[in-house]
C-alpha cells in the first residue's frame, strides 16, 4: 500500500491535519466551523457572545446540552483545550472515563487507582519528595507481589507528577520525580 493510499484510508487523520492547519489562522472558532461545514450547516454553533459575556464553561455546557457530545468537536468550535472541556463535562456529571495529564488522581481510572489516591503532590519540593516516597513504597509492594501492572501504574503516576510539575514551572519538584523514574 502506498503512502497516498494509506492517507486516503485514514479520514480521521486528514480531519486532524486540516484542524491543525486551521489553528494557525486568526479566524474565530465559529468562523472556522462555518468554513468546514458551510454557513447553512445543521451543526450546532457556539453561543452568540456579542450581547453579553458568556464563559467558556457555559459555552461548553450549552453545546453539550444541544447535542454536541464529542470533545474534539467542542474543542474545534470553541478553541479551548481538550483537557478543559473534559474537566468541565466531568464536573457536571456528563463524562465518565476520560483521563489525561490534568485529570485529578482522586478519580479511579482502574483497579490500582485506589492505592494511589491523593499520593501525587508537587506544590513544594518536600511535597514532591513525600509523593515519590509513597509511589516508591507502592511500586515495591507491587514488585513483591509480582504485579507488573501495579508497578506500571506507579511509574505512570510518577511520570504524571513530573510532567505536571514541569509544566507548572516547578522544575525542582519535576526533577525529584524524574530521578525516581530514571532509577526504575
């Protein structure tokens, strides 16, 4: 199969490529949507914000209530991050089972989540050290049991801590998680 044939078979990929190209333009999310679907499209449009300021959260909830339940569609229409859309929909009780880098660790993702509940903190360097100690104890516990999936969950949580700390500008805390990851 040639590359062109492969690309023709992957329509979702093409949509994402088109969306990525659109992100470079200065048009509003609604204008981009109208370009994609045509002005007379039956697709739901973002609420009109010209008369009064409507929060992004309210716009997300309005779009969901109007039938737009796909996170990617809401992201394209409003020009917000997927994790924010998911967070708003989860808080409103409309979405279950979505997890990403910014999803709280207090929600269960799998059977191992209860072991790691509230174990992740990087607010201070000391909090990061305590988190790594908890993660390490659990990692060793699962190692003694021969449970690779439990060990993997510990590593995922440490990587999440590293990334969250890093993107929050807490480089010292991120380095504590990184050091633990490098040893395991």
